């Protein structure tokens, strides 16, 4: 063990190369040893580095589940509705802390519980922002194909879940990893007749035939663009190729379109990712501002017909490069990006309207982007709720798409009053400065100098310590 501190060569003499320790990282061991000798030496000294065989045989499915469900929490592509307040590990029942089962929303608004896991948190890539990167000092685990199939079926039979969200680090090669993921989906669908929801995170470098098969088996497929700009991807994820990611997304889009077309015989080809494709972008790891992030998201939505772009606030990770920030960006930033994304997709806003209201290219963290836009365009308000067209009503802060639908339906029968709007579900605390209706006019409120301050949280004295 002492010889391990002698450098790269003596580590190899004592333990063999990392191909023996971690077959999953085969072919990358030299780079791993070169770049991370101090980390490995520390792990050897603490006795924390055991052979792959030792690690894998020592772990039961429950332990693997704990590691691989926890590792999947960084994947934002299916949102959890958990909070961080209650945990029953020390007694009681139920928990909002644990990972493993998360909730996603179907296109019809239905909430679906998913078993959300990684096939493995081994990875041969070294993406600087990722806790599972090859040089990361985390405990590793790997499920077999049968273990994931059994877990999914058993959880499904017990009514814990309605589907599976499966992602993975890259083991041996992109094709090998994708093959295993596809094998899981194929076994579930064909051997066990599993009709539940499957979301597969696909690997852009994998063979197109494997991604195609994944699309035929899964309800949704996703390919992460990772970071908002190509330059950031090249810098922080050197093994990933932005052009290859886009090619893979374009391939999925083409297959989806083909699946909709009937052939000359009137037959449709098999279904292909009927719940669409999505992607994830990490926010706050590089210096991109919100305008850059939203511009990229808009291109992805229009170019590849994505169902969702997920924004994931960067989480600082242990032993990270100094180029990454030490603290995570405020969660409010992620939230504002989702709100802006919604405005672009469902409220008829154009990109420059949102980014134009963003000072220095970043969204206002204190107030939502629709309110920020409305305050900057007060000349358009107040709107008469009883006569304004739908596209303008959608721009009123506090009015959602459902509220506008109800307003349009209700005003066919009578003139709406303030109380009617409250009953319909409008957030009148926000909307009242921007609308008129029977019996209500905002008077000078719309143009008042302190309008923004009424909505923003009160300023706080920063602590010096
Ligand atoms: S390929 Fe995925 S799992 Fe592997 S280091 Fe990069 S982000 Fe992490």
C-alpha cells in the first residue's frame, strides 16, 4: 500500500491497472491514473479502493438501488414533486427526501410515478460538471439487465410505480451501454408484456440503429445537450461532440415524423417515442446568461420539435475543476427559466420580448418574466377583460392559459366583474394593476412608480459574516 504513494507506476505495480480494478473504464485507465493520481492515492490509503469484483459482489440490490437512484437525482428530465423537509429513516413512515421514485407528467396532465435510476454510475467520460465522471471519487454500482427488469416489474406489481426512467453512465463504449439499456426495454416490453411508461436517456454517440430501437420501445427518449453553448460543451465535456448530439436529435425527429406517415399501402410504421423527445441543459456551470440559454432552447424546440427542455441548476461536486463555480446558482434562476420557457411555448411571447426585458441578459429573479414584461410595457394596459382578445389576455400577469379560456367562455354570457375573475382562478393580486372590468379600474396603480416594488420581495441587509 505504501508504494501507492510513489506515483502512477507504483499504483499500477501494486494493483494492476484500472482495467482490472474497474473493467467498466477499460481503455481509459492511463488517463485516469495520470490525471488523478493524488485522488487515487488517497483512496488507496484509506482502503476505499477495492477491486471491481469485490465492490460488485459485496453489494446487494438494495445497496445498488440506494446508490443508483441517488445518482439519478441530477437528471432533471423527470421532475420530482418532493420537498426537502420530511424523512422517515429515523422512524415514522413516508419520506420526501429519498430518491428512486419520481413524478413526471403525461401530455394530458396525468402524474406518473417512475422508478428513476441509473443502470450504472461508472462512466468512461470525464465531464467536469458530473459526479459520475471517470475521475470522480464516488462509490460505484452497476445493475445487471435482469436486476432492472425485476425491480421494474416488482415495483409495478406492488403499484409503487407506473413506469421506468433509465439513464446511465457510459460503460465500455456508447454502443455497449445503449445495447444494455435497449435490452432492458426489450425484455420488459416483449418478454413480460410491460405496457407501462418507459423513458430512456439515449447516448448520442451510440449507433443510430440502437437509438432507433430505443425509440420503438420507449415512450419518450431524451438526449442531453448538457450546456447552453458548443464552446462550453467542448470545454467541460471534452469527449462529447455538440454536432453529434444534434445529429442524434435530428435522427429522432426524423423517425418520429416517419412514424406518423402512412405508407402507400395505408400502413403506419411502428410507433416511435410517442411522448416525444426531451433534453436537459445545465444552468450556471458556465458563464452563459439566460438570454443565451433561452435562445438555444428556442432553437432546440423549433429545430428538433422537442417536447421539453429541462433546465437543471448546476450542483457543485467534490474534487471539481477550479473552472466550475463553488456554489450552485439560485434555484429561482431555474424557476424563472421554466416560466420564460412556458411563455415562449404557450403564451405567444417572442424570444426578444423576454430577453429584451432581461437586464444584462439575465431574467429578473425577484419577479416573474411576464410581470417584468408587463411593467416595461405599461402603455398596453389596463386591458378590458370583457373585450380584449385572447392573445392580449394571455399577457396579463396572473392570468394562466386556463384562466383565459374560462374568461372567454364566461364573457359570452355576461359582463365579468372583479369577483368573477377571482372565482375563475385569476391571481388578482398580480392582475388588478393591468385590467379593467365591470366595477373595477386600477386608476393610477398601473403607472405607479412603485409597481415593481409591490411585487418584489423586500430588500434584505446582507450579512457581513
Ligand atoms: S457521459 Fe454522462 S455520466 Fe458520463 S461523465 Fe458525462 S455527464 Fe456524467
